[in-house]
């Protein structure tokens, strides 16, 4: 059936279907071909320089099949017996006591003059029998005074298939997918190996850093990203026998996003928030502190963000919320060097890997894990 070709305008432009179509087709195919050619040249260069790894789809499928199986599904409705719950109450009470004592070690001298706090430091676990713990209401009040950055999740307390490590949940201090992370319910052994896997990805995929600013819809980035994916799956399959396909892809995705985050977000934000914190601790309001830091003109990558916050209330609220999140761990007695380290950690504290590291740190303090491990 002949196609209906319409004139482009009334000014006498060509209506020859072959002429107009061939010109448009040539124009439409030239750019993608150039993009593809440039992408292939880039991969050839990487191969010549032995940067990253090149292997076939068959190799990828072979490595993929060698990944660990997903752990069994956990039915949260299968509950502990009453006597087991009673033992759990006692264990969790001691966990709270240990963590509170740990936090008191970081308290100021003025705070430690409080007789109530002194009494807590003097409590021995040997004296914590069932009657004493009931009288103290299992130290649940410790979770309510703002010192704790973790909790035992209510949805997981009664499940008989979980251990205390799986019930433990760090509070959300900027994690990108916190509401998902705590639902994974992986064992300590799996999460520890996941951290090791992510550390290995960071080393072996460092070659990708120069390319993370590429257009994500380009053929070049597609080739780079695929190359990284293949290498990540191989790393998981050959060196980490507890890493499932889900964890392998999660680790790769967050490693890749972390590279971009470090370049486009992390750089200079720690310095911005540190300078604001210094002024806020001296009694200056957040807005005035931000304006003063903006006028310093010391953080060129973040000037436009600060300018937007000073001009728009919504941007100001978002930036202040981010600031509060990044400085939540800084107590009054913390010195400037330590405060800066805490801000750097908080700004970069977004991935599942960082969530696990925090969780393991807490678990060791409260006695769920061996502190010497």
C-alpha cells in the first residue's frame, strides 16, 4: 500500500518521498552509529590496557549460576513460646544496659555528676536478676532519652526463626533504603560477607570512576555498566560463597552509585556542614550560619545549593534536615576533629554496606556478637 507523504510546509519544500525519507534516515542513523563506534573503541582501549575484564555472555551465565541460593523465607507469624519471650526480655534489658553504659563513657563530666547516672554505672550484671529487671522495666526508658541509635524491631521480637542480631535495627540516619534494609533479615554471617564483597568491589571496580559522569542513556555508559556488572558477578561467584544474586546486584548498584555520589554530592558537603556546625554550636541560627558559610565562597561545588536554600524556604528546610541528620551523633563534649570525622561518616552513610557496619558495631557493644571478633 502506498504511504501518504505530506509536504513539510507551504514554501515549496521537496515532496519527493525517496529524497526526504533518505535524508531523514541518514540523519537518524548517523548519530547512533557514531555513539556505537565510540563505545566499541572505548571497550577496545580498556581491553588493550587490561582495565576491567572482558568475557562472554556464556561466562556470565556460568558465574551467575554459581551464586548462592536465596536463604529460606522467614515466616514472621511463627512465634516464640512465653518462656522464650521471658528470656528474651532479660537479654534485651542487659543489651540496653551495656549500650547505655557505653554511651555514658562518652558523656561530659557535668553529666556524670548526676547521681542517677552514677547509679547506672555502678549496676553490675550479676545483680540483674529477674526481679531487679522487672523493677527497672527492663531499662526500656534508656531508648527514650535520645541516646540510642538502634532498637529491637517490634515486628521481629516474637518470631521464633530470628536471632537477636536479626531483630536489631539501627535507626535511620540517612540510609538510602533503610525501610528495605532491615526487612532483609540476613544472618550475621551473610551480612559480614556482604561487607567484604563490597570492599572488594570498591577495589576492583575503581576503574569505573572516570566514567560515572557519562550520560546514563548513552551506549558508552551501557557498555561500561555492563562490563562492571559482569566483573561484579564474577567476583561474587568466585570469592564469596554466601552472596546471592540479589546481594551481588545490590552491592554492584550501590558501589556504582557511591562513585557518582562521591563526585557529585559528597565532595565539599562535609566541609559545608562542618563550618555550619561550628557556627551553630556558638549560638548562631542555622540560616545565619549557612549565609556566612555561603559568603566565604570556599565551596564552589556547593555554592548554588546554598544559594537556593537561602532563596527558597523548601530548599532551606531540606538542607537543615540534612544538616541535623549529619550532626546527630555529635554530642556537646565532642572536639572539632572528631566532629568533622562524624560528619564525613554521616554524609557518606547511605548504603546497605554502611548500614551493616553500623549494625555489627552496635551488636558487639551490646553483647550479641563477640567484641573480639
